[in-house]
C-alpha cells in the first residue's frame, strides 16, 4: 500500500517525539508499505517566528512572512529524515518547492494548483521514505507560499490525491473522531468510521479534529482519511465516502456544538420587498459571517428577522443594525450573546423520520427551550441558552444511544 502520514506540531514537538514518529514510520514501511510523511513545524515554532516578525513590523510583508514561517517545517523534515536514517530507514526530505507543490500567489493563504509527483514516486520505488514539508508550496515565479490554517493537513491530502495513495493518515493528539466532546460527555465513544459529509458538518459545527479545507479536498478526490493518535496505538477513525460498507451506519453519528454564538433580531421590519437585503447587505459588506436565519411574519404585517453570528462579531453587527434600523422603519434591535448551538449530525436522517421530534422531546424533558432551529439533509441545529449547553449535549447523547452502539 502507498500511505501518506501527517504529523502535526505536537507530534514532533521535541527530539524524543521526532524519534517516536520515526519509529512509527519505519514500522509502517517494514510492513511492506510505501510511505510519504508530511510534517508541521515543531509546536511553538510558528508562534515564535510570528512574534519576532511583529517585533520588527506592525504589518509584515505577506511574502516575507511566508519566507519566514516556511523555515519551521524545513527544520522538522531534516530532523525526521535524520531520525529515520539513524534507525536504518532510508529517507529523503523535500520542501514544498522542491517537490513542486505549485500554488497561486496569494501569500499566507495560497491554494494548491498542481503537484509534480515524479520525484516522490522515484524515491518510493528506490525504497526510501519521502518526508515533505507541510503548509507550503511555491508559485509560478518561484516565491515560497504558505497555505494558511490547517495547511499541513491540506498538503497531506493533496499529496495523497496526486499519488493515488490508498490512505491518508492524520496523526493528532486524539485517537479518532468521537460522538461528541469527551470533556462534556464522559462516555463519548470513538467512531469506527464516518462519512466525508458528516465530518464536514461536524467540523463546520465546532468539532476541531480536522480542518474543513482538508476534508473538502479528501472528499473531492475520494481520498480515505484516517484520524489516529501519535501517542497511543489504535485503529482510529476512518473518514470516507458513503458507500455500501457504510449503509448500516447509525442514524446519528455525532453531536457537535459551539459556545461562540450571538443572536441578533431586527424587530418590526415592514413586510415589503428588499428588507432582508437591507439587513444582510451591510453585514456581508463588513465580512461578518451569518449562520442561522429565521424570519417571522407578525399579525401587524411586520417581520422579525433573527440571525446568529460569531460572538466576537456581535458588537460590530449590532452597531450596523442600529444605524439602519430607523431607515428601515424597524421598531428596534435585540442582542443576546448568551446562546449556544447544538447540532445532531448523521447520514441516517436522509431515510428515517422522527429524528427531529426525538431531539425536541429530549430537550423538553430537560426543560431546555429552543430559540431557533435550522436543518440540512443530514443535520439539525438548535440555538439554546448558553448555560444549558452541556445538559443538552448529555441529554441528546443518551436519547440517541450514542454510547451504546457497537463498532
């Protein structure tokens, strides 16, 4: 098998940890696999480099920031290659530019356009482990670029797609994807497998195991992803397409949640065309991301337009609304930054009725009031009081028997 493995900053945070990673990689190769390893900078290095840059300039040049930050991964690939060689495992390191991971020229947030896989395949055929710097590439003019947040995961998935790898293994500080956050629900269960679609929903709704961008890439190119622990052995969680092997998956795979919500309402908006645009146009222009939207028509032919944003954007959004409320003829603005969002996610929703009512019953039994509801084909989200979040998650975990489903 051809396997791409990715190790993040905490996994390679010291010489001892790098040696432990080398042992894992060598063991995988000893099983007859061809192995490509993608690594991040050692934990703390990127932050230290960034801090030094801002000591010199208030607004460092994006091009020079890419030049600077890319050195973190260059250090790690050399050290890991040395560690592999020291235990008799042939290895060769490459920066993103040396592999020629071609990107656009958007410094600090570049997008991968093409990968030249020839060097890597030649080295693999020679029996070498190939160690590639994550998070970075090169544009057509030869400038070093970086891929932004989650860039190393994206590098790994992109390489796996280009090389037609059998699996892309993402090693992290957790041993897989769980039914919900184990810090909130003690008996949360590690999932054996989950679909790309479910993982995208979970990631977008607050689960922090994988970056959305890397899951989107894997889904687009149908690259099987496996989330594993760098620090303990185990099967991890396989993320893949919704094929026949996943037909018997549970109705609900997981519960995601986010505390970072604020609810805003524009009350008494005249019921005439164009009002919604007058609300959301300025919000969009201010680059404020809107989540749940609900519009209610009152008996007096006015509307209440309610929506949620990230808590950090609540003040800015409120000020914008206050400035336009009078012009719209609205009665006023209401803001509540003490709300949270809880979401059920599962492909089983497509073919089974009654999940919403079961969810609402579980919440009502805990005297939890639902303020807003939004749904998609495989997701139901509700906005509730922030102080009731953990009670809601635990109640839903029990109601949908997420701790009892066998793997």
